[in-house]
């Protein structure tokens, strides 16, 4: 689960602030082979295997809690 904010990509499931790169994560493109087409991915994005709906819901809530929230006087 990722967030793009101020043109930076952040991993919402990474809780340790020391493991978060200051410049954000990088979008990469894999090389194509004859058996496999190119893929677009985010380098360093955390993978969390889940086995049930409750675990999915828990990870989604964890990601939503990590979102960047800010208010402006624009509107």
C-alpha cells in the first residue's frame, strides 16, 4: 500500500521511520524477456502476505492510519 504525496512515494505499511527513505521510493521498470513482458514496480515497497479477510482488513486499517493528512486554506 503506497501513497503519493508532494511527488514522493511512501510505503504506508512501513512503521519504522528509519527505514523510510527521505526522498521517497522509486518507480522502476523491469526488463522484458521473450517469456515475460516489462513490469512497472515500486522499489522497496513492503510485501505483507495475508491469509484471511481479517488480516487484509487489519493491514488496510494500518495503511489508512499512516496516511499523510494536512489541511490548507485553499478551499
